[in-house]
């Protein structure tokens, strides 16, 4: 693909140096549809990024777009704080009937604010309020958000350093296979809990991602998650599952913890819950944990009514018949087969590949190789990012609605990019 140098001057002179994704994709995007994005010069890109997992149903999904346009054209309420609206009622009824009841999940629904870190902050605050304790246990290589409470349970040193103040009341434990199977699961954690001289204050809760996305696509085994749930129950700690990136069907089931057969005490959901890329987040929790006083936790944009509209439309269109999970798992098998072929072609360069559903990572021994692959993929018309503590993993997050042909096209482009960065 021949790309003329775009005019980036206003971004480079006016926008903060904190910008990141635009540095890896130096073009000016203009429109998008499905799994394709187009820049202002008409160049086409296949999207294996999907808004960092916020666009599980693709760009400008026509079903969701129609519902949104109809709502706006009839002057539906846009901003509603936590007032009762018809849009909120439609979403709650759809979420209850399509998602919660079929899975026998008893959760109350809280709208904490528009982003994932809002959902995590509310979850941490609630856990501490319920248990009357401050300490929270998280896991190595975890990522839970960029506000202070979320950063305190995030592992990445670079992101933590941006806080500028000490991040307290969080204690990391080894994630599944962090010690390469050399130590029995949770032996260190439980030893600290048992020993009054360990220095670990009894935690209010444990927060975990079933698949660590930003941490490098580290997949927790179902049995490990079940053991974790048991540890939490025996030691009177709440279990929080952060499903912000891996929920809404990314791993197959609507919730990523379904495969393990556990029922977390608290669940955080954001990114693709609106279905359309509109800001929207949920904090779900068991009814007995609903100890909030009215207004004790609030936010101006916790009632994003256009997001309620697209969220309800997404649930009705994609989750009422149970086919989305089967389709995602089938697409995942397609990705796995392609990554296995890339691994076989480059056995000395590639360390391993791993994933579930439609989230996959390809790790390289040379930690700079992933960035080179992502750069070459962009030149070839594929949007793909890196993850892991040293950006050593190529991360794949295509839309769940991507077609088999589009998926094959992107995987062939990825294979070419790996080949051409040797």
C-alpha cells in the first residue's frame, strides 16, 4: 500500500504528547464500516483492533445505527444522570431477560460512570465498604484502568509511574502460570493469609481478569479460576472479575467467567456493552452487597441514554438465540489454526501463541519483533496492536461479526508481516 504523508501538524502541535495509538498508525482516519476503516485518502484497512475491544459488533453496525438514529430523530433523552427513562428501562429489561436470567445470575446493576475504570473504582469502593477492610489483592501483569484506585491494582510499572503518588492498599499475587508451574497454585497467597506475621492485611477482595489483555493475552485456566473462587470463599474475600475487555462475548460466552462455572461477587463491564463504541459501563454485584446510600457514588455521565439504546439493540440482535457464542468459538478455531501455521514457519522467532474465542496473542523471543510486525502489518493494510509488559506480544481483537473471509485475509496479512520482518 502506498501512503502519502498525511497532514498531522495540528495533532503534533496542539494535542498532548500522551497520544499513543496514532503514533503506530500515522494516518488520518475518516470513516469505518464493519471490520474496515478508511483514511481521508481512501486507503482501506482491515481492523484487528476493534476499538481495543469496544467494537465487538464492528464499526457502525447497521442494526445498532438504525436504532440510534431513530432514537435521536424522535428527540429521545440524551443526558439523564440516573433518572428513569424509557431507554434505560428497555436496556435493563433486555439485559435481565437475555443475559442474566438465562445464566441464573442474580446481579443488581449499577451505572458507575462512562468508562471501565469508573466501573473498577466503584467495585473497589463497594468491596471495601461491605467488608470494612482496605486491602485488595490483584495479579501480576494485571491491567484495570488509569485512575488511581484502578492503577493501584494494575501491574504495569510504566502505567503505575504515571500516578505521581504512592499507590497503596493493593497487593499483587502470581497469575496463573506466572511461575511456570513450579509452585502449586495459591500456596504463597494462602500462606500469607494463614501467617499473622506475613504483613498482608486481610483483603476485602481479589480482582482478576480471566484473560489478561494488556498484560499479554495470559489465559487463566478454568480450574485455576475455580480454585481462586474457593480461596475467596474460605477466607471471606469478595471475588471481582474485571470483564471490561473480555466480556460481551469476546471469549465466547457473554461473560468470560462462564467457562469456569463460577459466579463472582462483583463484575465490571464496559467497552462493548454499548455495542457501538459509545461510553458505557456497568458494575454488577450480588443483591446482598447493595449497601450503597442514595447518591453515595455518582457521576454526571452515568446515564448515557444513546448507549442504552444501542446496548439493548445489540443484546436483542446478537444474544437472544445463542448463536453468537458458537460463531465466536468457530472463528477462534480459525485464528488458532493460522497462528499454529505461523509458529511452525518461524519456530525460532515465535515463543508461543495463546488465546480464547476471538482474543489471541503471538509472542516473540525478540521483544522488539512484535512492534515491527505491527508496523509492517499497518503498511500492508492491517490494524493490529501489541501488548505485554514489554510490548512483546502481537494482540488480535477482531470484531465478533468479522466474516471468515475477512478473518482469513487478516491472518494472511499477519503471516506476511511476520515473514517480512525476519
